[in-house]
C-alpha cells in the first residue's frame, strides 16, 4: 500500500505505481520502479498484440503523465523518433531489446548515431533530451513487453521516415485504453 507521505512512498504492484503517479510522487515512483520487479501477469489486462506492428496500450494518464504498455512481436521495432522534449522512462517487463541512440543537429535536421544499448528484462533505459532520437527493437525470438512512462502525454512526435529519410511528425494513438481495445 502507498503511504501518502512524499518521503516514504513504496509500491509493490502496478496499481501502486499508478497511484504514486496520480499523487504526483514522480521522482520517488520512478526511483522505486527502477528497483521493482513487476510480475508479467499484472499486465494481462492491458496486453494486446498485433502481427504487423507493436501496440501502445494506455494503462493510465492525466495532464502530467502517461503510462503505456507496449506489446511487441519478435523483431518489431519503432521508427527512429524523439519524445518532443518529454522525459521518457522505459522498463523491460519481458524480452530483450536493442536501442539505437542518435542526436539531432537542429540546424540541418540530420541525425548522428551515438550508441547502441541492449536492454534486458527488468532493466531500465531513459531519454530526457529533446535532441535525442532513438529506435527500440524487440530482439527476442518471441513476444516482449515494455512499460513506458512519459512525463506529460505525447500527442505528437517527430520521427525519421525510413523511405524518404525526412523528418516528419506523427499523431500518437493508443491500441487500447484501460484494458479496452480502441
């Protein structure tokens, strides 16, 4: 159970994380979530899969945050994208991911590759710089899940179109909200 004191927030389940976020205990919630091992069955209600593309399943959101479960088939990946200045925290619930990082030269709209990270089950990665673009790919031989926390919901994001290599803007949509398919 969550103690409402901001100095002693603890949680032991997904519901407690959502409650901590809703009571605006962001720093401590993220700190605890780094250490916490979520049971995969906590996400059954929110897990929807698609053969052609990873799914974005909203667990909770308000004007201050957005908590989303992404469900991935083997090999699925994101476009190379940014978060429009919003801090993003990702925890791998199941599977293995490869994250390629790039920095945008805002004068030329060109990306420069910086590094590749490998992120495994229970590990966390984050992005908090508006010039950082990244792509995530499920490198597992089976399905995978990742939990994404954005500090302010992202309604649009910039991405690199794979065919034209041009910088574009996409409207962000959910596959499901609160366990109900859209």
